């Protein structure tokens, strides 16, 4: 909210100026105050916005877990709010912050790091992005069957292994390895639960995101235990090749 609006209205009046959606939520675009880079898109309800205004740090509403969450409470990657603005329609917030670490759970500075190319345009080869995750692009019309469908897993496994060795400051993967196996196991459990919730809610968009998070944390766990992904794939192959009993 602008300073002028805050000076003129009480907190409840400010909240009443927002057009909450049918779920009682409003989109919150989070932007780096210094670089103006968009860091993430999250959602707030009345309570999380109140907490954000009172604490000076971002609080959001998790649609998958159906609970409030304080950004950085677990990772330490908090976001100090410098300003909050309401758009002209009253249905979106722009929150400028001073981030204390990456915004994305993958360790990327911003959640927006995966490029989408229009048909007919050049596409860059698969590469590591700033957050340590991997984006794999194919030429228009190329199917996954024509490439290695699971190449991204091999690349992600290699990046996670490199992160364990180099421990780059501020990276989420570094944070997990620093905290140890108990923290990694906790995250695997959380992501598995969120995957179940998304599936029960029949929300395939949310399910896609949660399964991706689960796979990433499983790969971190495998690296921590020094169990190569190839060993898991080999086990699956052995099971597939066994004589069927049905």
C-alpha cells in the first residue's frame, strides 16, 4: 500500500480496499527492491497480510498446505518488506523486499528461471540456471521420446552432487546439506504429504509442482546417502525384467 493510503486508512479499511478472490486470497508479486527483479508470485489472505504489515517480513497463505507460512522461517531466506502497493483493480499486490537469500525453494534467486520459447525460435541447449535446477529445451515438434526423457534427472543429480562439494552460499541445496539428513528427510516427508494433498484435491497443476519438489528432494537424499540414481534405475529394470506372476 502507498504511504498516503496507509496514513489515511486504518488497517481494516486498507484490507477492505482489496478485492479478495472467492477463496479470500489476493495475488502477491514479490520484487527485489534493489534490482527490481520479480522474485516470486505467492498468495496472501487477510491474516497473512496483517502479519506481513506487522512484522515487516513476508507472510503468505499456502494453497497446498492450507496454512500460513512465514517466508524464510525454515530456510532463513526471509524477505524484509520495503513497500506494498495495490494495483488499479485492487486485486493484486506488488511487494518490494530486501531478500536475505534466494526466493525460490530450488536455490534460485527468482522462481522465474525457466525459459519458454515460441515455435520457430531458437532454443538454447539444456543448461544449469542460477538456482541450480535444470531446464531442458527441445526444438518445436520434438517429442520427449526423440530425446532422453530422463536426461534432466541425470543433470540435476550432477548439479546436486556439485553443490554438496562446493556449498555455494545462499543456495537452498547447500542449506539442506548443511542441516544434514534429518532435515532432508523432513523435507521429503513434507513434499510427499503435499503431493498427496494435491492429488486428493484433483489439482494437476499443483500436483505437477509438488511431484517436482518431491523428486528434487529425493535426489538430494540419494546424494546425501551416496546412493547413485543409476542404482535405483537398475533396480527398477530388474523388477521389470522379472517373470510376471499374473
